[in-house]
């Protein structure tokens, strides 16, 4: 039988999702797991095992933007998608895909643009950026591939017109093996340039 939508646990789950969304939209928290934990703690439910999933928080983010930042949000997402396209053209040799909050339309004023590149030589991406005087920092992020976690190189662009863009570098084989978010195991949505251009065209 379906759960009671008015049960205290269901209501608390919804309150955590709504507060997590506000923390992300207004306070700059960018990590879903951290936003959930902070929201649960602030609501006095830090011992709960019934936390909302990322999909629920994304929907709460959309609701928050619709209520409080509707016009600002539409302009922000459109501008960030245009910026993403410019970087994707710059990085065309590495088969760039847009992913994350900018693709989903839930980007906040604190969000970065997230791109995925597919190449068998991550060093080539670094050299490509260096040769174009594009500054970046190196890091890594874990993704799920089936039942295994794998660290993927991340290049975070730190200056110039592409500042605020994070580039995750995958192997070409990963095009056939869709990476999943390590936090909740969801397959990562991704879009090539024509799909991003279509999103912008539909928004006109």
C-alpha cells in the first residue's frame, strides 16, 4: 500500500528537501549531500535515515526558483548555457557534453558550468588549455560505473572568459558506459552542442 502522504516522516522529508533547496539557491551550498545533512540538522532531524533523494531536491529547487527567482533564474540559465556553448566550441576536439545543473535548468547564482570531455589522453586537455593561456586548477571527483567507484580528473577553469567552468575528463570507452553520480547512483544526463543549441532555441 502507498505511504500516507500526510505522515510525519513524509512531511519531514519534504521539509528537508525544501530547506536543502533554499540552502543551495540562496546560501551557496552546492553539494546535494551536504545540503541534505545541513537541512536535516537545522530541522532537528539529523538522526533521520529518511533523507530526500537528489531528484526530490532538484524538484524543490525548481519550485523555489519559480516562487522567488523566476525571471532571474530564466536569464541565468540562458546565459550559462550560452557560456557553456562557447566553451564547448573551444573544446570541440574532446567531444564535450554539458551536464549538471545548467543542463537541468536548476543552476543557482553559485553554480559552475559542468562539462564532460571524452578522450584517452587527459594530459592533452591540460596542454590544450595551457597553449591557449586558460588558467585552471586540477582536482578529481568520484563517479559510479556499475558497481565500482572511479576517480575522474577534473580541471576547474579559474580565470578569463571561461572562469567558473569545471571539466571532467572521461575515457572514450565511457561513452558506452554511462557514468552515474556517486552520491545517489543516478545516470548523469548529458548533452552535446546541438542539443544545448536546441534548448536555447526552444527558450526563445
